[in-house]
C-alpha cells in the first residue's frame, strides 16, 4: 500500500460527530508456491477539519457516536471484496 498505488475502492461517509469516515480497499498481487493470487488490504480513518490550522486532518481513533458509521463502512468494504472474489 504505497503512496503511489491507488485504492481499488473508496468510501467517504459523513460522521454524526463531524467530519467523515474514509475507507479504502487495496489490492495486492502476491505469489506463493508458484501461484499468483490477489489479497486485499483495508484502511479506515476519520477525517476532520481543524479550524485552528485551517486544514483537513486524519485520525486513527473514532468517537463513540461514529461507531455505527464505522461498522457500516466495514460491512460495505467486506461486501465489495467478496463480490470481487466471486467474479
């Protein structure tokens, strides 16, 4: 998941506590025992606007009010990954 690669799927969901939850699925081609397969990595972060710095920032932590949105994001990412595997 280098900064040069692009995610296969992204979600941006508004947070009840302010800001947004940003989620992404990354595909990684891997080889094992001469066979190539695709694995998936997931990143989830909370994005918020810092009025003092006048910049958007990222946080790895979430507010309790954001947990249902976080759960929805995780469920949607899982659904999308499983759909890709079935193709």
